[in-house]
C-alpha cells in the first residue's frame, strides 16, 4: 500500500497491521505534523468518510492499494466543525419548535422523543463551542459577548432552564414545557448559534 500525507510519499511498512483504523492511528502518531490533524482521506482514489463510528476498524488493508491523506491546522479544523455546528443549531431550532407543537397537541410519545433529541443536540452544541474556544484560545466569556453582550450568564441561564424543563417533564406538565421550549429555549439556542457563527470566522 502506498501512502501520502499532504501529497508527500510516506515510506512505511504496514504489513504488521490489520485494519485501516490501525494504519490511521500509527500515521497520526508518527507522521502527522505537530499542530495538525487529519482532515481528508482518499483510498484507491475515492474520498472516504465513515458512515458509522469506527467503520475503518472493519476495513482490511488488502482492500486498499493507495491511501492519500490531507491535514489542516487544529484551529482550521475547529472552525470547520463550528461551521457544521451552526447548521446543526438551525436544525435544532426546528426540532425545538416541532417538539413544542407536539406537546401542545398531546402526542406525548412523539413529543418526548423529540425532546430527548433536543437535549442531546443541545449538549453537543454547547460542548462544541466550549472545545472550540479551547482550541482557538478564545475566552468563552469573550465569545459569548459577541452574541448578546452577556457573559457566561447565557450558559448558566441555559443550565437553569434545562433543569426546570426536566422537572416539568417529569411532572408531565406538557403545556408549560412547550411554552418554555418556544419562548425561552428557542431564543437561547438562536443566541448560541450566533456565538458559534462568530467563532467560526477566521
């Protein structure tokens, strides 16, 4: 198997390894430049992106004759992820609205399913912003001020609201839960989306 990283040939023997995942781990450890990370991969001339977590673990090396990798700086990668997070925040806003609507028309099972997805997506968005600030070496309070002039009170307000919503969900007061989602959670998510958008700018 021939391997290139950023179009430079890497003379290395992978015969002792079994899967594409093992190759990527070794390449990342030995050959990826400091401050960079893997961004794009092609094998046998075709772009490859995992369709499910750790798909590369199940790909045998005998299937691959050519492996071409590209890297980008950590900060650029953080901005790529932030750009994706901005789009996901838009999807989350739609999910919040749909969940609130479903709670109001009493389709509780479907509404609760949406509600669980909303909570999971929101946790991911908050974590993405926090991790991006660390990579970009931006103080989170500064990032928050880009959106609204508020400091970390947005995160605290979000946490307090989520705690309240979980209690209301357990009490099955779905009308109140729908109101909180539409009139309090939705504006906060949109505010966080703007913060992520600002962080994504070079």
